[in-house]
């Protein structure tokens, strides 16, 4: 039961996870800053609308976990697909649902979520 709870909350100690044809990895806020400067990332915010409205990574697309639909995730062909939430937990189930939908390739979870992004000095749109 504890293992299932840890998996649901995204607390696994394994930094990579293979799900079907996708590999779920973590990305640091610093690396995501670089990807965004290069225009090589699509960022998906899986928090709820009120959290997104209070502050979000510029350019992030809102697809809340509570109503997550992989079809609403923008095309990321040729770019890094990055999911984020507040603390890095909710993006785990969203990443797994994206992979289970048939997505092939790498899916990144922002390590530490939006909190880590802010603490690292990442830009915030309000």
C-alpha cells in the first residue's frame, strides 16, 4: 500500500521510469530555463486554474490533473515535453497518463515543481 501511495504521489526514488514507449525523467529548473531560452520546451501546468492564475511559468499551458486529457497537451514534436505542478508530485500521474495514451519519447517532470522554479529565480507570469 505504501509503495502504491508513493507511486501516486510521485515520490519514487527512481529518477527515470519507462511507461510503454515513453521514458519519464526529471528536469531541474535551471535546465528548463535554458530550454525555454532556446525555444526547445513545451511546458504543461497540471495544477488547478486558481493556482495557475496566481502565478505560472510564462508560456505554460494549463491542463489540470483533475480533468487531465492527453489530447489537450500541445504538440511537442522536436521539443522537450515538460509537466509541472506545485511541488513535483501531481505531474507524476499526468506524465504516466500521457505515456499511457501512446506518447512515444521523453516526458520530463519539473523537479520540485513550481516552488523549485520560483526558488531558482525562474520567471513568473501573474
